[in-house]
C-alpha cells in the first residue's frame, strides 16, 4: 500500500468513525427521550464537566458567552467528541479493535457519570451505553471494509472508500433522524409546558405598587421591570428540569424541632405575597447585564421555617434543587423582615420553566449563588461549619451579600452622540440596603449629582439620569453610587470571584 493510499484510507476511516459516532449519539438521545431526558449523553457529560470545571473556567465561559454559556459548552463537547471519534477511526484501521475500545469507553464513562447525578435512576446509564456501543459497532463494520485484503488495485481501493463514505452518509442521516425522534418523544417537557400554560395563580394577599416616577422614560435605559424573556439565566442545568406541580414536594429538615413537608396544593393554599425584587448574579462584571428586576409572587420563606422551628445552633440553610444544585443561605436572611419568597409567579404569570417552575427561591440582598435556588425541593437547616453549597465548595465566598454598584446604560460605550443637550442615564443598586444617590464624572471633571427616580423599595434597583451638554470629541463617562447608609461605591477594581465585582462603570463615547 502506498503512503498516499494509506492517507486516503485514514481519511475514510476518520469520516466513518465520525459518522458512526453521530449515529450512536442520535440513538443515545432517542434512548434518553424514552428513559429520562436528563440521562442524555450530552447532558450527562456536560453536567459532569460543569461540576468538575474550576471556578476560573466557569467565569471565563460566562464572560465569553454570557447566558449562552450552556450552548457553547454543548458545541464544545460535540467538537471534542468528533475529534476523539476521528482519532478512534484511525486507531481502528491501523490497530483494530482499539478504535472500538475508545468509543465503548466513552459510553462507559458517560454511564458512570450518569449514576453520579442527583436525579439518576436505574436506567440512567442506558443511553450512554447505547451511544457508545452503537458507535463502536458501526465504526467496526465500516472500517472493516477498508481493511479487506481483497482490495488490491487502486480502482478497487477507490470503490471501497466510496462505499464506506456512502454508508457513512447513511449513518449520519440515521443519527439525525434518531435525534429528531428524541425531540418528538420528549413528552415530559410538553406535558409540563401544558400544565404551566393552564395554571392560574392565586390572588395575592399583599401587593406591591410600582410608582409611576420609578421609570424615567429614557430610551435605552433598562426598564424598571425586566420582562421574563429578557431576564438573565445562569444555572448549572444543561437540561432544564421538568417538574409537574402535582408531584412537587418541599421538605424542611435538619436542625429543626419539627420536620415539614409541603406539597403544591399546600403551598398555593397559603396567603401569597407579591413583591418586586432585583436579582443579580455574582458573576456580573462591573457594568454587566446579569441582573434583572421582576414582580414575584409567593410565600414568605420565614413562614415555612417558623413551622419547622430551627434550633438555636443553626445559622445556615442549604437549599437543594431537584437536579442536585445546592445553595447555602444565612438563616437570618431567610427569617428577617426582607421579602424572601418561595416564588411561584413572575411578572403576573407562573414561573417560566427555565426560571424554576413550579417553585424557586427569591432572596433580596444576596447574590443568586447563595439564595436563588430554582426548582427547589428541599431545605436543610444546618451550620456553615458543617455544610457547603455548590459554589462555596468551589471557592466562592460563604454568605454572598450584594455589593453597591451602578451602571451606565445611556449612552452606550462606543456610541456616536450628537453634540448638544443630551442625557446620561443608568441604574444603581444594593439590594436590601438601598441607594441614596448617584454621581457622574465626565473626563476627570468634578463629580455631579444625578437625579434619582423613585425607588420601588430598597430591594430593587433605581434609575438615574444627568443632563449633559455634549461637546465634540471623545469623552469618558464614569458613575458611582451612594448607598442608603452613606457608603460611596469603591473605585477599587475587583473581579467577580470570590464575592462579587467592584469598581466604577466607565463608558467612552464619541460626540460629533
């Protein structure tokens, strides 16, 4: 066999193994649709990678891709899988059966990882095993055609390679059809969506009024209430949990005098409180968009904890999601006078599924990683010296109070502004503390007091604005907030890890 012929066969083997892997992945997804969507090979491997990834890697993903970090991860997994498949193809042609061994090993690894997931079931390993076995089997069959000793002439060699490539195309098509079939069989997601659509929220016993003066009405300025469709989403769930309210339960246990178990009907029968609160992710950079404000409906967490009666030694509550995520919240933040809720509604509708339907936690004053557990199913009353949440075990700070911050929305960085009278505007926040003022600086000039909109409460952000007579040229604009306690936002720059970013937001604009 000539070197050129060997290279051509290697290339055909790579194509064959990749096609076989696509076929196997499709069958695995189809099996997962039947067994459990959370057992999807991609979801299992992706979830394992999220759990194992160091904090800096997660931060980098959020910085680069924002709320598209999960899609980016899935694409990355797919690319890596195809690379491994290509290597396996070459191995199979040159040193059979090692290529098949590699592909089977991938399936076994996926199966093992699937059993470590919080929602693992008896059949959870099956989709990964199906994917690995199918990929190995088809790879072996296709590559064997390239190794047949009967192929003696270049013409025969070409026929062999073309047949393998044609069969590879069939394998890819079958894999795509299997994946499409998996979506068609995902009845659980459709059922929960239908249940949510038909759900009617109870009437709140108490409501929150949004003053008309809370909105300055400036184009480009973040709206006072963030639409659910625009609300940021940062969590560890590659496959969004599908929780039927009729099967949902909340268990409160640990350092309590009385264990409490609530079902959906129990929760909605309780007096409902409506509150407006701003949530912010600890990964939010200075000037970032991982923040939003919504009108929440739910039951005060302190009322449920009062039933359980935490003991005197308790100082922390470890909340758990149905997918295994945990958050460690200071007990005092869940029992004081703030509007910490088991929320069932968002902006007048049932929670969107991706935002925690049917029940999530909302705790003003704390970053989401220590408070905003979605799809919540359990509260364990404990101590900080006995337990850690998902992110605190990965190096983030223990208690996560929201820091004083402000942001410039208008004009945008790099924007072209017409000379003359215009406006600088943005938002400021320190939830559960409140904001008393915002100051703006243009080109290292004096700090000027901005006009604040009427704040809904100390638990929400507040809009601000400053008239500006813009002169031609390039200008640097900065802002800083002053809290209700008199603290001035620090100029010291710090990255989000381990307890939230600090520094002044800054925009460079060009005035024509």
